[in-house]
C-alpha cells in the first residue's frame, strides 16, 4: 500500500541536475515504494526549487539502512566542520593581536 505521505523541508542551496546546477529551496522526503531503486521500500528525497516552479528536480531513492547511515554521516560532517571552522576563526582572531608563542599554544 502506498502512503503518499510527503514531508517538506525548507532548503537553501544548490543541486546539480540534468541541465547543470540549479537553486533548491525545498526537499520533499517520503518513505514508500520506489520508482526506480530495486527495493520494496525506499526513502526518497526530491530536491526542487518551488520558487522557480518546481519543474526540475534532483531525486534519490535509498534503502532505510542507507538513510540512517547518511543521517549519522551528515551529523558527523557538520560537527567536525563546525569544530574546524571554530578553531580557524579563533586562530585568525588571535593571530591579529597575539605573539607567535600564543598562537603555537593553540596546538
């Protein structure tokens, strides 16, 4: 039985589709029978730009297990990226006013 239940998420970014790069402002997320993936059920995500009429899309269909692994990897990438960015910003601030020894103490 197909549920046709779709969760919408507001996005701000870009995706590369068949015609090249496009703006995206919405992700339609659903867990149902896939169109193409050889799975009984799949998590589907369609990235579109509703502001541009939603005519183009970038779609993925992945297994439940793949979706859960992707969630964990997204969280890990954001955490390590934030930490690296915070450290770089701190170094930039200190290097403006600190001595070479002060900067070396950060590491």
